């Protein structure tokens, strides 16, 4: 019985730590991805175009950045789940 409680405690601790790390990774990605997209399109300044009211650029930029952040979130969630399952089993 003691081993089960110990394993559950480690799993809970591991889940909390990995959730914090995952949150920090997603926040870092949400800060870095817009800069990466701007570097990939050097001929266009997205910020100026959005400020001018260019809706097409705003939608393009928003969709690319949001899709990238969702993708990073899926990868982080999968790694968290794998780590939690490893800690429990």
C-alpha cells in the first residue's frame, strides 16, 4: 500500500512540474513564433500592414501564428501525458 501512495505522490508532483514547464514552453512559443513568421516574410512588414487595416494580412498572420501555437501545445500535451503515464506505471 505504501508503494502505491508513493507512486501516486510522485505522479502528482511530476504532473505539476511538467504542467508548469509546458505552460512556460507554450508562452515562449507564443512570443517567438510571430518573430519567426516575420523573418520568413522579409518583403512584408505585417505590423504596418495590420495597422493600415489590411485584413488579409491580419487573417493570414493570425492563422499562421495560432496554428503554430496550437501545434506546439499538442506536442507539449503529448509529452506531458507520456510523462505522467510513465510516472504512474
